[in-house]
C-alpha cells in the first residue's frame, strides 16, 4: 500500500480549495435525528445513476421524474440516489475532473427529488469495488485518497446550495477485512468531511451518513470511528440482507417466519443501535425480492423487519433495482400488498398476514398467499391459515364481486375455509394458471391480495441434451410451457452417482433445501424459459458424469416437479 504524506495531502488539497461556494439562499439547519426521522421510510433508485458505464446502461431507462411522484404517493419520505462515477472522469491526477454534464444530471435528479419535498441521499456507489477498492492487490492509497477528495470536493461544489433535505453518504459498501483497511476507510471518511467543508456553501452544516466496513452491522459495531473535529450532524448507515439464503434465493430456502428466524433478525437489528445509542441509525439498503421469494414468507419478512426496525428507532430504505418492487414503466407496484404491509408496520399499525410453512424440516411448503387448485382434481373445501393478529376479517372480494360468508367461505378463528361450491367454478376451464385475485380486508392494517391459481406440472420443450452442445460461456435455455404460477421455487442438481452437483454441504439442510442450487448463479427463469447457467453446465462437465436438474414449482411438493438431464 502507498500512503499519502501530510505534506502531499496539503499540496493536493490546495488545488481544490482555492475558493468555496458562497450561496445566496438561506439554509435551515437540521439535526441528523430530525433528518432521519423525517426520511422514514425511504426508497432506493437502484440500477440507474449507479449503472455502469452510465445511466440507462442496465435494466432501467434514464430516470423519469414522475417516478418520484409515484414514490411519494406510495408513502415513502426519502429517496437514496446511488451514483457511480467511474466512467465520468475527464482528467486524471491531480485534479480528477468530473464531466460537468454528469454533475449537472445528478444535480437535476436531486432537484427533482427535493422539489417534491422528499429527502435525498447521494453517494459514491460502485466505485468502492473499482478504483476505490481498498482490498485490491496493489491498491494505491495515495491515488485513492487524492481521487476521493477531489471527487467529493466537486460533488460538494455542485450541490453546495441545495436545501437541508439533501444529505451525503461517502461510499457504498467498501470492502475490507484488515485493520489497515478499516483505518484507511476511516481516513477516507475524514477526507470526505474535509472536502465538503472546503467546497463551501451549506455543506459544513449538512447531514451526512457515515459507515463502517462493507456497511455491515457487525463490522460497523466494531470498527466505526467518526472523523475528528467534524461539524456535520451525522447518522450511521448500514445495510441488511439476511438471512442470505432466503434473500438471495440460495439452496432452496423459500421458508421464513419461524420464532428462530425472528429472533435472529431482532438480534441483528439491535447491534448497531445498541452500541451507538445517541446516534441516529439508517439501514440504507434492505430487500426481499418479488422475483423469487415465496409471497407469504416475504410478507411476514416485510412486516417483522419494519416493526423491528421501528423498535430500535432505525430508519429503513428499501433497495429497488427496477425489477424487484416498483415497475417504473407501468407505474405500479409488482406486489401492492408488500407495500401496504411496509407502510402500516412502519407506522405501528398491526397487519394481518398470510401464513406459510415455517418448519425447515418440512417435506412440502404450504402458503395462504395463494389458493392452489390441482387442475386434475375436483374442488373440495380448502382451509388455509392466516395470522389475524387480533384483527377481524371484514370482507373478501374479487375485482367484480363480493364473496358471501357462509356460502363462499367460512371463518374459524384464524382459518378461512373456501367452499367447494365457490372453488369449483375455477376448475371449469381446461387451461391452468391464474384464475382470480381475492382481496381480504381486515379491521386494521393491510388488505391481503390472494391469488387463486389452478396448476399442473409445467412442460419443458426438451427433457435432455448433451453438455457438449452448449457453447462455452453460454447459458442453457430450455423453453417452458407454464401450467400454474409462473415462478420457479427451486432447482435441485444431482449427479449420476447420487451426489449433489454443487454445494454438497446442503446434505445437512432440510428436505426442501438438500441439493438445491442458487438463483442467478446456477439457474434463473423468465416468462418463456428456464435457464441453467454456464457455470452450472461447466460443473457437470467438470464432474465427468451426467446430472439431473429437478425444476420445482409452487406449491412445492411431490408431483409439481419436472426433470431435465444434462449428459456428458
């Protein structure tokens, strides 16, 4: 590592600090606690300004400002604006000039947020694993410090006169694993504060959110040290994506909500506020995606997370990459129930919830977020459990009609029985799939939108192929005809000798997780096909024996699985 001498620091800083901005407007100073409280809950404009090489390069078009109208209407109070700067420098050392067009674009987006009276949080995002990576082999700390200061001086200069609705975050999830790296991160945060002060305007009074290594709770608890002689009011920010297997679709983990799950989350969320009792705490990123988590489990996760964060006076900002939660083009929430649950739980209103399997040793997974009807059987009375939480059910409706209690359904404590006479109408058509959406309304809290689905096992266009037929570096695409809920639950990979293709440690997990692979790393799906990734194909080749991939669908259990053989 190369470190910056004090003399060189002074020399470099003099390049940028010849003059700070003077603002002609007034600034209403706000404490970090007031900023945090007023910003809860928040939403992340993910995969947009942080895209590489630039805005629009990933799965989202350039931000449309009406998105912020939608976010405000949805109940959010703040927008975190992740920004990546890697490809926007026009000069190198010592000035590291940022393209003024890009600075203006960031400024315009900030204005669009705060003009709607939403709080805004701007950061340096994916740079943390590029030029600012403190863990990279041969990392040049001299260059990183110089570039980091100059970047924040320019950001500060451009945004110096914005209102106190705007706050800054130095860098996103900086990796680190050694004391040397942790010390350097703390040094960078000192340079961040100095750059803001030197840039002038209102920046010396502006709220900032400071961080620990990787924005990990445990590392923040152990190694966070605020910069000395700081005038800025500050909050501490960390991120929360736990448990890993449930949040990231790993190893068939589609179950969440047991007492043990809740205790683990409660313990996790108590760590940082328990140590920094006088400092406001912000969870700047958290999520459980609609793409592959089971719906009832996700609803329980959202509810308990928001309520537990509130218990520890912690602000939450939902990560949304544009494919997870809010559909920016259609301007609708992919799962409006999760939004209602989040907003109610954040404000302390008790939600009723769909129940689902919580036992990790279960052989099947049940859920009451759906009414699943096997397309090959006759309708029977179907009883599903719900978690009323002392609320009462007031009505069940479809988009066109109201169900009649006693005829279409009955209620017994927290169980709802849908009658055979009501359900039989949905089995009269031959094509399986989504048949209706029921809205369960309760005396308080969120309504639940329950989907009624008839199902059979889907059909794959082919059931086998040779690994040698898949071009190197290419994912294997298998067209599918869906026959129910268009969502993969899990994929199990087993070699001819009976061992698991990847992650053999899953043999010690419950029956629904043994041998299961990880979403995105080994498989994924869309509306037309399921995919085995190139890395999974290569794992079969490396094993030197054929493998059977068992694609599992909802409801999870025997009979709702289709197999595909990859031969070598």
